C-alpha cells in the first residue's frame, strides 16, 4: 500500500518528465496540466477538500509572483538594459582585453564572469554570454559550450540573487542563511574542481592545465573563500556575486603579473578585431558600463548587513491568511527589502546613468515582462503543485516510502533527486520547490537536519541543470551548434555522473 501511494504521489512528477523530455511540450503548458493532475489526485485519492486544494494552489501562485517572479523580472531587466544601452559590449571588450591566453580568458569569462551573470540574472545568461565571447575570440565552439555548461553547475544554487534557496526557505520556513551555508559546504569541493575541468575541457587535455595551474588555483580560492563567508553569514543572495567579483579581480591581477610567452595553440584571436584595436575604456566609461551591477551589489550589502537600514525596510510587510486548511498559516510579503525591488531600483538608476531615457526604461521593462509571461506561468504552476502536494499529504507519503527503503542511508540520495529535477525542469528554483518539502519530511522521519537535505537537493539541481534539454539548447544556440545537442549531452554527461557521486558522498559523510 505504501509503495502504491508513493507511485501515485509521483504521477505529477512523472508526467512532467514525460511531457518535457519525451513529448517536448512547452514548459508552461506541461506545468498547467501538472497542476490539474495534482489537484485531481489530491481530491480523489488523498481526500483533500476542494476549498483547501484551491487555496493551497492560490498560496503557491501568489508566493511565485512575489518575490520569485519579481526577482526574475528585475534580474533580466537589468541584463536587457545593459544590452540596450551598449554597456554589455563595453563589458565584453574589457574582459577580452585582459590576456592573449585562451586559458586565462576562459577562467575570467566562463568562470568569473559566468558566475557573476548567474548570480545577477541566471536563466541561461551564464552560459550564453560567456560562450559567445569565447567563441568570438577564436575558441572551438563545442568545448567552449561544454565547459560553460559544466562550470555553471554549482553556482545555480545561488543564482538570480539567491532565488532557489530563498524560495525553498519561504516554503519550508527554514532559515535561508542555514540552507545557504550547508549548500556551500556540500558544493565547495566540486567548486574547487570546476576551474581545472574548465581549462581541461576548453584546452583539450591536461597539457592546457599544466601551464596555468597557479592562476587556476587563484581563480578557485579567490571565489570560494568569499562565497563561503557570504553563504555562512549573509545568505543566498550574494555568494555568487561577491565570489565572482573577487575572482575576476584576482585573475586580472595574475594575468598582468604573469610572465612567459603564450603557446601558439592557446593564443586568443584578438588581433585585427575592431574592439581590440580601439582605445581601452577609461575608468569613467568602465564605471558607467558596470553601474547597474555595482549598484545591485552595494544596495544588497547595505540592506542585508546594515541593521539601521535593514530593519526598518524589512518591517514594511503584510501577512495574509490564504490556505483554508490551517488557520495559523500565513503568507508574508516584504514590500521594500526584497531582492527584486532592490535590483529594480539599481537597474533604473544604472540605466539613467548609462543614458537611457525614462521612456526607454519603461519600454524595456514592459518588453521584459511580456517576453517572460510563460516563465511566470510555469513558476506559478510549479509552486501551486508543490503546495497542493505538501498540504494534501502527497509529499509525506513520498518521504515515508523513501525512508522505508533507504533508512539512514537516505542522505546519499538528495543530490540524485535534485539532479533529476534539474534535468527535467532546467531550473534550480523549480527543483527546490518540487522536492524541497519532501526533503523536509524525510529529514524529520530519519532525524536528520532538514536544511542539510534541502542543501543537498539544491546542489543536485545545479548538476542536473547542465544536462537539461533547455540548458543544452541555450548553449547550442549561443555557439551556432543547433543540431548538435546530442553531442553536447554526451560530452557533459560524464561530468554530471561524477558530480552526482561526489555530492552524494559529501552529503552523507558531512551531515
């Protein structure tokens, strides 16, 4: 009976896997159908009342709109504005002018800038933009995309200003700092491996690594140390951003003082390009180009760490009773001190600094919202599904079966579950929402720390994202490799398997 209820509870997840991976159905449509399947099962099998089902779904949808969809809009708006004002081209020029060595540029652009873009925007930008720049510098498209996909696995947990962890924190009530700290502990070893894998992949072998070991170590350490500090003491919003900034600065300094000729096979093809031939950017031009991102960093730090700023802004909030099945449950909206609002303010000020008119700012914002409506519907449906499953008892039944099968060895499993979720949804946030509540229930059953199992699940979501069809499609499109998705999948898969095993071992032994 327990096994049957487990399988029935899995039906919405199985449907999502089939719809997205086999039927190639648009994500928003697959998720809408998923909500209806979950609602039907909750009423007919779990005897959930229709009122409770509807209010649970509504709570999930409202929670998706604020703050999750708000952060997504704000992050993508910032990125699109930098494209519109031409600032992104200047940023690309600055990055490409640091070194003639492809390996150094790969570290700076795919590792440093890629992590920065994941921390700021996410949603494929951390693969598409670095891959495009590196290919323009004469690097082979296939290894570049594989390298970008692999290196973008771990930062997914802290992507889009910490949305995956912040979201599951809001759903479960667990402290975001605790989840972020545990995620960083599980991921730190794989993070240390990533820049070595990146140079190995893009340089086509160990020979490429031998010549730049010292700068690889600097790139890794200068990212990992601040990432750990901010994850442990601040929360999920800034580890990627601060770590990436520190790493990029360190790589640039190392590149400037590094001596010796670059082997011809690793020379970047920068000569002859109009960008390289032009004068370097002045300090003022550089600051203007980076203005929105610098403002986001400064304002997030101030509103997160400075008590006399954080406390009054955080007090501007409203709580509503949505779910009818529990009179104590409330959904709280923080109106000012939430990452989405902070990023929007930074984007508008940065856009004005870069010369965008108020009309242009409004036009870009409207276009950003319009082009991402399906994404918002998808996230609303995923959260609605998760709330129905959690409140109705479907999640508890899945957890009970997994505990019965695995017992005390269960901590090996969350990274694998997260990887499957990342593969299906292509989203760290959606994966956390789908499986996070189950991890909490399982943790209670086996006496484990819920935030640890959620962290392991979150780590797995990033691993799965590198083999997700939509992630691979974004990478292929950015490199002009459309039609080569199966080759990319085959190339990335071995790294995915390795990372799942390592994450599972760490999740079990470090708990």
